[in-house]
C-alpha cells in the first residue's frame, strides 16, 4: 500500500492548539507485508518486534535520512504510531511477522511544520488498514490525537485544508473551515533555531493571561477566521496579532522582526511563527515565492541559513491506496 500525508502549520497566530493549515509538502510511505501474523507476546517487548520484524526492512529518504542513525534502538513515530494503533484495536495483539516499508518526506523536521503529526497519522492509518483492509479517516485522526497529542496538526494532516480542532465535551473533533481560494502561502525554514523541542517552548509560555490579553486573542482569532474565509487582507493582518505564544517564542528566531517586515514589504498580508517554530509562515495572494525569498534573505542577514518554500495548500489530507 502507499500513504501520503501533508505537512501542516498550526496556531496561525491566535489559533493556539486549535487551528492548522495543511500544506503541499508530504510524508510518503510504501509498505508491504505478507500474510504471516504473530502475537506480540512472542517477543519479550515491543522493541524486540521492531528490531526483528521492521528494522532490517526499512528505508528512509528525504528529510528522514538525517534521523536514520538515531533509529537503531528507538523506533520513529511512524512505527510507534503503527504499534500503538495495533494495541488500541483490541486484546488480540497480532502484528506482522515482517513489515517492509520505505518512508520519505520533504517536510522539514522539528521546525513547526507538523512532521510528527504526519508520521503519526500515516502509522495509525497503516495499522487500521492492516486490521480492516480499509482506512477510516476519523479513526486515524483520533488515534493520532491520542498518540501524539496535537489535535490541530493531526486534523490538518488527516483531512486537509484549514481545520479547527474542537472539543465537544471530552470529544475532540476536526471541522473544516473555508480557506479562501485566492489565498496563498509562503514559508521560510531555518536550518537551525534556538528551539530544543515543541514541549520546551511551551515552558516559555505564561500560565495565566491578563484579561485584556485574553479578550484581545479571542477577538484576533475571530478576525483571522473572517479574513481567511473571505480573503480579506486587513482582517488577516489584524488577526495575526497574538498575545499568548508568539511574544514568548519569537525570541528563538534571530531577526524575527526583520523577517516579518521583509515579508510584509514583499506583499504578504500577515506573517507569524509556524507551529512552535522556528519556521515562519506568511499568507497573501498571487505569487508567494518572492515573499518566501524575502523571508529567507532576512534570516540569512541575521546569520541563519534558511530555505524558501511557496507550497500549495493541500486540500485533501491523508491519501491511501492499496497496490
């Protein structure tokens, strides 16, 4: 079978932990297994299954290659998600006796573009297909939320487009929001940042907000959603004004203010940190490559090597087909 899952940019300013946009950079996997199944209990622990049934038969390409040396004793998120989704399926923990896969990705890793969510959605979807010979997107989404925890990225990776991760009581649900057809995206992705991990940047955030800041963020999110739905330049510009996480995370991006100004001068409507950073995302109209190039140049004027992207918005999300 073959799987494709898009990158995603979460938060988009005030949409902290609840809003994400799927982007046209992808993790792809080609997977094969035979009919032989074994009980997980036949192995002393899950890591033994990984070493015997998966590790000798895996191949990585693209941005995954840089992780290959780290995977000898620790499965990556793609394999972990597959395994955990198997466990969640029921008490008879059968796994493939041999799982052969090639995983490639053009999603930059650890830079706020949902590389972890893409891997988890792909692994969970694979496990569901292996059990049922079909894949239910809702099942893959919920499994990814449970395994990786970022419902916003998981929603965009699974369903594509602009997604809101909503709470119905204790139930997490993904809901599509219209992203105006005229809008386009630019990215600048640094080679390195001051960020250690997404979880580490959360420690930089305040435990409480002043009421004026909380109200401002509510208003900004509504303004941003209106702008994204209607392609309204002024609403998008105003809606990117976040007071919860951006003021505390922008310090890890050397030259943050210059990068923002460069994008605006090149024609962007609004600019902000992608996810937990250190990538920056800009939204505008028309050809966004000059905006991406302007952000890249601003990074590099501040001593940071960066790449420029102008990806399409991925409107589909998870794609899976059997061979």
